[in-house]
């Protein structure tokens, strides 16, 4: 079998067999196939596409290219959650403790973030001493003991995907639905969960800007998960404006804590209850979504979800007192209000620009080597549809550098569109995709 022949086959619009895909991924992972040939294949796939069988085969080969977590020693049905990412997306921080408090074991692998804010791992490290660099044995033991653990992705998890993504990133072949879906799902399958709930974002702050593209990606990933024998559900949710009010690592952690105390933003709370309801049903802890939502709401009322977060922090070396006392978090040196010069209603927010404001302040990474300032960011006071008056605060900005603050302020004000007539609020949940 020769890579040259496979490239020509795909270039001419033909489908690759499972054996050919297996050969290609195994040989590329070991270095036997050079980058220039795999680049040609990625471009051929970009233009010619892959059918459902090819996409599933590619995903399974990437998932099995390295370590596959064995979670069989963890009691119960393990349900994983994945988000395609967006501005203010701190969902795992509140959702995971809620679901764990309801009895579904949460054994989650997460990563660091590139872009406007850090990833889940960065946010958890806002807790002094918290570590996700734990062994697989400790990871499983924590889940059996307290029902939850979150660890960093190991270097050997789906290594073929890491190599392929780095190549796609520099050859303009990232934006292909089959390749995106297989990249996401290979890591989820390798992480070993029994069921997977996906939060696929759509809108100006999402990877997929158009709703039809987001639904197409959701369907692709659900087909892959189902084909791999895992119960898989996808929720398509709005990212035309930031999720919740907080953007920035510590600020988002504090908002997640507020949510577990019953004081969180309405949209963020709704998303946690929606995603969590599907996780509870998949985990056989509720008969239907209505019962599941009631169970999750009770974990907030009785503080069991808040206590579960504290248990997670303590089990992984962090200062659990910070869960109950927000004054223990590091605070930015400069805190100012961003006021509007117009009156009317918020018609639109350029979500991606709000994310860029956080990045400018130092809250995100431009490269993998960039360091993050965990204390900076923004807290919005006005969202789409809200009435505003001249001189009223649109947001509070947290900064440690006056020059960065001023640049972020100017970009923030340009990101808001205010009109004279009332604006209808968009639904947060756009739809559900199931097998």
C-alpha cells in the first residue's frame, strides 16, 4: 500500500477503505508518512470530503492511535460533556459538580485554552494549589471516592489527532466538517466515557458562525459517537453574545460559584440545567429530563453541588475555602466601569470582539507559550434586548495595565450596537440532535 495511491484516490473523489485509513493513520503517527504527503491528503479531503463510514473510521483510528483510558474500574455510567467553545464558556465549572452531586460519576479530561480566555484547566488553577497533573490511578480513585475528578489531557491521548491538527492549522485545512468532527470525537472516545453530551455553539463568538453549519457538525458528531457504540446527544446553543456575564478566568470561576449558590445568570443556569438533564438521563439517574432538571435544581438548593466543587478542589490539592470565600481569589489592581454615551436597547453584541478584549487585557493566550493573567477580564451588565441609558455602565473591566485597559475599552464600546426600538431576545437553545 502506498500513500501516493491513496492521495490520488481521494483526489479523484473516491472513498478510502477502512484498511487504507488505518494504514494512513498508523504510518503517519509513527513518522513513516511525511508531512508533505499528509498535507496533500488533508487538502484532498478538504475539497472531496469523506462519507459517514470514512469519517467514523478516521475517528476510531485516531482515538486508538495512543492511550485509551480504561474507566471500567469506576462505578456507574460515566457521562462526558464537551463544548466547541465560546466567550464566557465556564460550563464545566458549574455543570460537573451539579451532575456529580446528582450521582453521575464525572471522570473528565480537559485542556488549556488558546484564544480569549484559558481553558477549564487554567480556570481551575485559579484555586491556589489546584493540580490536574494527577495519575490515572488517582483520577479513577477520586471519582470512586467523591464522584468527580478533572485531569489534564495526557500527551499520549489521540496523538494522531495532535499531529494532524498541527498540520491542518498551517495548511488551511482546519475548516472541514469531517475533520473537525473526527478531531473532537477521537479525544472524547479515547477518554473512555460511556455516554457523551455535546454543546455545539453557533454565532459570532463560535467556531461555527452559521446555525446550519453548527447543526451539520452536531449531526456528524452524533453519528460518530453512535457508530462507536456510545450514546451521544448534541445541544446546539447560542454564542451570538457571551455566555453568562463574566469573561476572564477568575471572574468566570466566581460566576460558576454564584450559579451553584443559586445566584447565577439566567442563560448560564439554563444551559447547565439543559446539558445536565441529558447527562442524568444518560447516566440512568433520572427517567426523563423534567425529573433530571428538578434533581439538578435541588443540588443547587441544598448546596450539595457547591460542596461537591469544594471536594473536587480539595482532592486535587487546592484551597477549598476559596469556594466559600471569594475574597481569597487574586484581584486585578484596576477596576473601572465602561459607560455608554447612548440610550436605547442593546441590539447586538459582537461576541468575538468581547473575547478579544479579554485577550488584550491578558486573560488569554495568543500562542501556547503565552502566560495568562488569571485576574483580568470583564463582567457584563447589559445583554441583547436590555434597555440602556446614557451614562449607564455596560460592563465592569478588570485590568492590571492602564494601556491595555484603554485599548480593550475602545474595542468593547465598538462591539455594542444600541438602537432606539425594543429588541427581542434570542433563544439560548437552538435545538437538540440525537441519533
